[in-house]
């Protein structure tokens, strides 16, 4: 099984590199979301998707290594492999770095997801109000003529 140490180490290094590159992209994504900048958001999401596609190769390779070693998959299997194959001096700092980077990426990605959903809700609500299609939480809904937005006056007709 020691022949798997080198390839595992390579996947660990590749993942740490990818996660290190992903953090600033997620910060840029957050800035684009909070700044309501769709062009910047589109650019950063394209870069993020490309990086994630690159990182997928090392994740799949690591999963194959874990399977060959008879370990479980994912983080638990990786931790099992690390304990079985490496001394703490060999890999501990890189492993801790992976765990730390993974946590930071997860937290930022979760925050960005919440920002995106909040922005989507606000946009839908604004569009609904502007088009007269939103009946939920619309204080003016009861004053509109029935029959929907086509029977109501619009600013364009004034």
C-alpha cells in the first residue's frame, strides 16, 4: 500500500492548490453579489466552474486511491488512509491545511448561496410589484381591478 502514498500526496497537493485559488474567487463572487454586478458575477462564476472542473480530477483520483487501499470514501476514508500510511511529520501540516481551506471554502460558498437566494427573492418581488403579478405581501393588491395586470393602468398608459 505504500506505493499509494505518492499519488495520494499528489492529490492532496493539487486539492490544496485548488482550494487556495478558489478562496479569492469566492470572495470576488461575494463582492459581485453584494455589489449587484452581473457582469463581474458571470466572469467569476465561469472561472470558478473551470477551477472546480480541474479540481475534480484530483478528487476522483483520491477516491480511487482510497478504494484501492480498502478505505472508505470522502473525508473519513482520507483520514483513515492518512493515519494508516503516514507519520504525523510526513503529512500533518498539509492535511490540516486542506481541512482549514475546505472549511473556509464551505463557509464562503454557503454565504454566497444565501446572498444569491436573497437577491433572487428581492428581484422576483420587485418584478412582481412592477408588473402587478405579485399578490403576496402586496399592500396594494386589494385595490387593483380584478382580472390581473392586463386590466390595470400602467405608468406607460398615463
